């Protein structure tokens, strides 16, 4: 699978990272090298092998449906880029 | 005093030969003097550290001290700590003040340890040389022109330069073991699930695991006693009975079956590192170990598998940095989408962006089966290699890294060459096994510098007490782990 600069820009948009043309070209070279490394996987026959997501045979725990967190809005919002009256501010979304 | 182990310093504190405030101040003085060059720490907060030390002295005076009470320990800047700036090596979190404590921080605080400061690291733990940190590169104390390894490079350099008694690290593909190897200290990545990931800034959640970095295996056992344990706030934390990791330290090694994977001694391993590792294995024979030849046939595949899985998980984890709730926000933007794209473009460094892009690509529509699913299947083959190997041996040994510390800048522009640094460590993370690196000797560089070499010890699941025993026995018979770099007195 070979990529071009337009692919890089499309992927970067999916990842919500702005890239200019020069950055896209530089990234293309590096990514092509890394994807070449990844391609080595395709030579392996994995028919019938179950994918592994965790080394231990564990399942998700359930807990009682009770409140465990206390309200710390002021603390958490003290490190936010922009807040007003307890709300996080973002650029206007709805016209 | 700076050469003393946690164990020895702890005895001095308990015996009232020194106070925690004095000890902490001694390290803070050393940090003031040496850190401007070595750059092992990103954030120091003397008031906070000394307040903890004062508190520890009160506990000690009341006779209520435990093994780590009053001991200054450096924390990798990946652990959120309440009131401490926590950057994860990124511009994205330059102004992030921790609103709560990570589980690991809570546990050290609870044990009365002193947080000596937050150590430098590759940005979001993505790197093997500490060169991707937004806060500047870290010098290797053994040769200041060389890298300390990564991503826990600041922690490794701090321990090696005696800028702390011990430190924490995290290991996703080798980030504790490789810097421990390159800086000549002991580092342990526990079985996945033993230490809590709560408050440890996420990179690749199915691989990330924290562990101790210290001068000896004995010290690491003391730290493991504090760091490990069930935490309901981490969905992958394992609920097992607490262990005493010091319990087997002094067991004899007679009859221990040590497996040597032939793939770890093949092409790619530098000859001088191979020699040091072989000498260490010869020492183990003297200690009564029996050597068994084994094979981990899928070792080579661990790198491609890792560079699918880790970026895939990272691209998902790092989507939280959107410039809305915390972290960097661009100054100028036209609309919400533009704010996301510009904030992330400005806040992340080149390597982090590359990995997010790789992860986004392999998870994008139409590619999931060819990349992510395939990688998860090969991951099982890699884990099965170890399962088969442990039928023939108790412990696996080999090099931690293919070479000693390389020069700063040498691999910085070649991601693929950098990734190969982790060829012997990554498979351990993929399988979820515990892995450790201990100092095994030195090579001589062309310009006459002594560079440390690490021996990797891989254990079966939950076999950390045995691994620490294996390391401790070696450290009783050799003195590689007590040697000190020049120029840091």
C-alpha cells in the first residue's frame, strides 16, 4: 500500500491535525518507511488464530450503580483554556 | 551518601542518622547543580518536596515509619500528581497542573516517600532516546554526548547521576528497560495489570505498565511492594492478593533453568554487547544456573505488530487533547474544526503526530482487518512463543538493547532505526509478561567512554519475586550496579 501527499492530508484531517504541503511531503517519506516495516506482517498466515487483546483471561468488572465522584467542577475548570459561568467555551457551532 | 541504596538510606532514616528533610535537601542541591546540564527533571518543587519530607520526619519520629518513609523518589512526568505540573513531555500539557493523584503517586505518598520532582521523558512516552521531549534532550551521565534511552530517559539519567535514590518509569515497548540498560541501572516492567494505570497518562493502554527504576533489585523489590495492588479505577487492574517481593531475594539459584532465545543473539546485536551478555550468563552458570537453548521464532514480527497496535491505541487515547477541557489551545482559529486542527498541530511534536497518523490510518475504514486484526492475531503467536519457551526454562535471558547508548541526533531523523532499539523488549509487552534489565558490564566507546550494558531477564506471568531473586543473586556476586559515572560527584 503506497500513500501520497493527498492521503496524508486526508488522514491528518481524520486525526484533526493541520498539516501544510511541506509537512505532508516530509511526513509521507517517514510514514512510507514505517508502513514498509508494518507490511512484514502480511507474510504471516494467521488463518484461524484468535486475536489477542489481553494476556490474562479477564472480563470487565461490574460495580454497583452508585455515585463515586464528587463534584469538582471548579478544580477541573481551573486548567481549562476558556470557561465562563461554569461552562467550557468553544467557537460558535450553531448559527 | 549519594551512592547509598534505598535500603541503606531507609536504615539511616530509621536510625536517626539523618532526617528526611536533610536527605531531600541534599538531593535538591545536587539537582540545582547538575540538572541544568543533564536535564533529567522537567519540574522541581522544593517547597512541596520538603513539606513531604517534614511530614515523613514526624512519622519517623513517632516510630511509625515503613520501608520507604522519608525516601526521595523521582516520578516520571507521565503520572498526574495533585498540584504538580504534569506535562508528559509535551507542549500540549505545558500548563497542566494535576487536579488529582495517579494511583502510583497515592501509593508512594501513602508509604511516606517524598516526591522529589517530575522527570523528563519522550513526548507522551513515544521514543527511545528522550529526544522527542518538548523540554529538551537529556544527557546520559556516562557520556554526556549520548542519549539516556527512552522513554523514561529522565528517570534513568536521574538515578544514574545520583539525582534521586530511585525513580518510577513506564514501559509500553521497552521504556523502562532500554533506558535502564543505557544508563546502567536496574529497571522492572511488571506483569501487565499489576500496577494501576489510573492517572498515568495513556499512550497504548493494552501495553502501558509502570515499574521501578533503581540502583539494585533489592531496592526495586521494596518499590514493588508499594507500587503494585488492585485499583478498581483501572479496568485492567488485576485483583490478586498482595505479595512481598522481597521474600525470595536470598534464595540460591542452583538448578535455575535459564533459557537463551537464539533470536536474541542473531544479526543486529552488536558484538561488544553480546560479549558482555555472554559473560553475565557465564556468571549465572557459576551461581548454579543451567542454560537451555530456546527459540522465540516470532521475535522479528514484534516490531511491525507493535507499530500497528501502539499507534492505533495512541491515536484513540490522544483524541482527548482537543483544546477544550485542558491542554494547549491555538491562539487564532476560524471555527471549532479549525481550533481542533490548529491546537493539535501546535501542541503535538513530530513523532507524536506521526504515530497518531499511523494509528488513524490503520484504523480507518477498510484497513482494520489487514492491520489491527492481523496484528492482534500475530500478537497471540508471539505470546504462544513465550508459553512454549517457559515449558523448557524458568527464566529467559538476553540483551536488553542491541547496542549501548548512541550519540544524540544519531537516529533522531530515522524513525525505523529508532524503533529497532526495542527489538528485544517489545515482545514482552505484547505478551503482557514481566521484564527486567540489570547492569551487566561495560563496553568501551571509540572515544574511550565506558558505556553500560543491560542484561534482560524475562519471567513468566507474576514471577517478579523470582526475577528479583535472580537479579539480586547476580548483584551480590558482581558490582556493576554500584559503579558511578565520572563528573557527577
